[in-house]
C-alpha cells in the first residue's frame, strides 16, 4: 500500500474518532440491554419500557456510526440520552429487583452505622454484626457451607470482620435518605445517585465529540451503576475527587482542597494522592518556602473538611476510630485474608506463602518508588498523581478489583486536563489555561 | 550537564530505583516465604462425596478429607480453607470435631485425618476439576497448600442428590 493511501486511512480514522467512540458505546449499551433483559423480572410495564428503550438506543447508536452525524453538535445530547436510559434502568432496578439486594458487607455496615449514629451511638465502638440480622442474614451460619460469602470479609482465624472500616463520610452520607425515610432498609438510592451524578459531571466536562468516553469509562470496565446497586460505595469518593481534578486544573486550589477533603472523608483510596500532590505543588514553586503557602491553600481546607466530618467520631473514641479507619492495615486480632489482583496473587496462587507484614513493607517501598519516579519524570508525570492509589494498592495484601476499576474516572478527568481537553464554560479548557505557553496562545488567537 | 562525568538521564535514575526495589522485594519474598512455610504438611487430600448441591450452575458442598502431620516440636493450630472462585479469595470451613471456632490443634509429630464440608464453586464444581485447599494458622503467618480434584464418579440428579458413576 502506498504511503498516500495509508495517510488517507489515518486521516479518516482521525476524522471519525467521535463516530468510533459512539459505535463502541452502542456495543456496550447492547451488552447492558442484554443484562437488563436477563436480570429484571418480566411482569412490569416499566421493565418492558426500559428494556425496549435500552435495546433500541443501543441499535440506534450502531446505526449512527454508518450515518453522517455532526457529533460536535449532538455529542452531549447523545450522551445525555444514554445517561437518561441508565437512570430509567436504575429506577426499574430499584423498583423491581428483589430487595434487599445488598451484595457486600460495605453497604451493610455503613447503613447500619448510619442507623447507630442517628440513635446517638458511636458506630466505630460497636460491632456491625447486628446489621446482618437486620436483613435476616443468619449470623450463626457465617462459617457454614451455603452462606453467601459476598456478605462477609473473612479473617485468617476463620472469623469475619465486624468493625466499621471506613472514614465517617461513608456513613454520614446515608443520613439524608434515612431522615427522609425513603427506601429503607437498603439505602440503594444513596449508593447510586453519586454514580449517576459522576457520569453526568464527566459528560459535562468532556468535549461533545468525545462525549461517549465518559460512558465508556463508567460502564465498560465494570458497570458502575449496577455495581452501586449491588453495594459498592466507591462513587462516594470518586465524584468529589473528579471535581477536585477539574478545580485543580483551573488553579482553584482552595476549592479543590475542600472537595479533596470530602473525597478523603469517604474512603481511604484518595489519601494515597496526597504525597504526590504535595510534590507537585513543591515542584511548581521550586523551593519549600514558596511551597508552604501552596500546601496550606490546598491541604488546609482538605484537613478542615476531613476533620469536621470525622472529628466527632475520632474524639468520642480515638482508638476505636483509628482501628476502624486502618482496619485493612491493622485490625484487632487476626488479619484479613489475602485477596486481590496484584502481588496478593503470589500467595493465593501458591507461588509464595507471604505474610501480611511482607506486603505492608513492599507496599510502602513501592509507594516510595512511585514517588521517586514521579519526581524523576516531573513535570511529564504530574497528572499521574490522581491515578496512584490503584498502582500503590497493587502491592497490598488486599487489592480488590474495585481499587483499579474506580480509578478510571479520575484517570479520565486527568487525561482531559493533561491534554487540555476539559470542556468548561462552553469552550476547550486550552483556551483558558493560564499556564499555556505564550507563543501557543498567540498562535491560537491569530488562528481565531 | 554540570560535571565532568556523563549525564545521568531520567531513564537511568528510574532503572536504578526500580532495580533496587525489585531486588529488595525479591530477597524479602524469599526470606518471608521461608519463615511462612508451615510445619503442618498435607500428606493426603481428597474431595468427596457430594454433600449438597447448592445451586445447579454455581456451587456444591463437598466433604474435603485431609491427612495432615505436624512436623514441629510444638502444637500448631490450623484451619481449613478452599479457594472461592466467586469472591476470588479463600473461604474458611470448620473442621469436624475441631475447636468451637472451627480450627484444630495438632500435637508435635501428630498425624490426623481432618474432614471439613466446603462449598466449592464454579471451576471446582465439575467432576475432575481442581480445587485449591489451604491449611492456615489463625494468625495467617504459616500456611501450606495443595490441590485436590472433585470426584469424577459424582453426577447430579435434578433433585440435587448424588447420582451414580459417570
């Protein structure tokens, strides 16, 4: 093939990136439609409408790929309709799936802890075991064959985790729904709303031609909407972290600190970003004296927000709060079982019987290595700061797939920011970026 | 470049850092593995017969029979675990006649037959498929593992009872 022909094909691919992305979205939506058809009971009009719309829309997206469409104009609309179908599917699942449908101890424990908080008790000082009884899960059968193991996190002595093991934000977030008395005892709406808001926000910050990408990011690795209905609560920290990235990219570091503190108050994963962000602020300014105000401006509000949410519990029983928040690292009694997609596989695949302390030491060393690499390659590496939680946790003795899956939305926001593709105020962020090279800005002004 | 020597590139620095880490983690893994290997060895392991079919497509409960020996000079307490494909982790099963918490303590040099009823999921369900079995001390520090196969002569009837030879 001649080079001319090759370049023509390359040009066509480049020109049709948006159509390619919406074609991929159509395929993913087809998979979701098939899943909805399989999991929803057939005896409700809402289910029928949802399944028909999901299939019709996925096929329409496939048709669109062989149609001449101005995705620059309609990209956001197409993504919004897809999100609308996801909302409809969510309502259908909330109304028609056999409930309670909580598939994890995370959701069980945090909703029960919210109940205790409303009653004036400190959930960090209480056993979470009664949460299972509240949903008629037989707590005397935890070790018997046939028990649904998804409800429990086993420890190596055969017992199960009964301690609340998340920061207080993951508990307090359930209070509004509880106080309103909607949907008890499952609290699934609280789990799913942040995920739907996350998808909407990602679409909002993405240029129209790329508007299929946010949906691919949140549906392809794992359907985050359906997962949240199964009890996964990672939407709690991912949404504020993505907002943090956008605010950070706009140099609104104080506001970014507030949302970062909120993310850290929900779950532990965003904590791992802190040293990398601290280095970023330091490297941008070149010396400690100049970095100090920048650190204060970002980490100050973050600490205040984290403190406001967690201090009441930490002050009430500091040891119980510390034990709860650091359960994965240091729980009373036996450690949790080794489990995960990273180095933990060495143990579970029986390559090497490695104890928990080994994984802890290696994870700390690996985090330092990543920080060193970050510094060596800075500034090229700077946006990697938002993705490191999943990388670091690969070395932990527990590295659940959610650690990797839920870093995809922050990675996508960082990708948009890195390539100056954030769509804000109706224009590419590139046109607003104060750090853009002056000659590049001048070129664009001339072009305009 | 400021000195007389060759410039150290970012790639060189990164390679150095990664090499040190790999050596550190590798040597540490060897040392940790040696300290972790359990003195309780599995002499013989087998699965069967079928106890209960939990779900036609997901799981069934089998009896796991183990013959184990404590090669240490002191008593060792262990629990029986099997690989749970559904959760991608090990699940604990109480040993028949063991302690109330399901573990069992072996005297120095003691050989004993252990039986535990285990829910073996998916891969382990089909006759002849392997299932991973692990003995682990309650602190999770010492473990030994083996692979067993579900019986080939077990078939299942629609009502969940065990059928004849396949």
